[in-house]
């Protein structure tokens, strides 16, 4: 993992946390993800006009990934509706890196060096620490439907991460792959929202259009950076670095949603930094 790859994935982590926070500020999550998904599809369509078409071998992965992404968005909407951002976001993201490590080993045949694996474990420990602190620090009994939705979201993240890692490497073009992925996945939730809200949809979208479309731009940018990184580094370290967005998400929760940050999250951030250092040592 070169410094350029690390910088790209960390930039994606910050961008990802910001768009998730923007989505969380819109009370009606169908409206939020209609704007983000629909905006992403439009952006993908523009990019597709200029980017190369993905190679034929990438299309099965593209189609399956789009379906998994739709499920992921539905689960994420559900978890945001049921729980606090500062709890649901860390849990959803924190379950992914180790799952990606297992899936990449079983299905892609990737083998991490000792330093890389140690770095992934340290980073994952930090991420899980943030998630567990979010549950304990809430002062309330765990809300199991919210927790289950968040964990299921994390497993769907691991699934599409591995699928897209395989697909983007077969595509020959990270830019073309992200464009068509946005097109394929971006229309499902807007179509569902149109069916539910019918003639009232535009009126409900209008007050949140600026935030939603900014979220769409950030979403496409964040995942485009991750896909590019997956063509140049093993999937598990990229996934672990990407989920440093949890630390950013916790900071956003503290600054803007008045949620506590606290010493446990500082310790978790320290573990994340140690993990990043170990993965860089393996370069």
C-alpha cells in the first residue's frame, strides 16, 4: 500500500462520513436516499459519457453489486431511522473489515502479510471499540432492531466490497465501473419513493435538494476513490482504512449532533492510527 493509495482511501473515509451525516440530517430517509441515489445515477450517467465501457467480465459483478448496494441502502436507512447516528454508523462500518478479510481470503485467494494482518486487526479493534462504546455510552438498553439493522448493513458492506474488488479489477477502468455502478444502483430507491409518494414526491424533495445532491456528489467521489485503491492494493487493508470514516463520523456526531466523543473514542482512534502504521510498514 503506497502513500498515494493510503491518502486516497483516507480522503474517501472523510468524504463518506460527511455524506452519511448529510443523509442523517434529513428526517425522511426515503427522501434522503432518493436524492443521493438519483443524484448519483445522474452523475454516473455524465461520467459514463466520457469513461471507457467496463470489460465484459466485469458486468456480472456490476449487476450483483448493484443489487447488494440497494439492500445496503435499505438497511442503512432502517438503522438511521431506528438509532442515533453516533451508534449506528460505527456499528455498520465496524463489522465490515474483518468480514472482508475472511471473504477476500476464501473467494479471491488474497493472502495478507503478517504486518498487514496485524494492521487490519488493530484497525478493526479500534472500529469495534467505537461501536461498543456507542452502545454502552448511550445510557439506554440496546435497541435490538436498530443493532441488527446496523450489523446487517455491515455484512452487506463486506459483500459488495469483495464483489466490487473483483469487478473493478476485471473492468479495466475504475472510472467506467463507478459510473455504471451508480447508474444501476441509483434508480431503485427513487423509483420506490415515487411509487410511495406519487405526486407529492417533488414537494418533499425540494427543501432538501441541495443537501441531498451534495451527498450524491460526495458518495460517488468517496466510492470512486475506494474502487481505484482496490485496483492497487489488497481488499482487506483498503476496507480497514476506509472504515476510519467511523472516527470522522464520531467527531461529526460530537460536533454537530451533540453526541459525546470521550476518551474511549480517542483510544479507538489511536488503535486505528497504529493499524494504519502497520499496514504502511508492510508496503
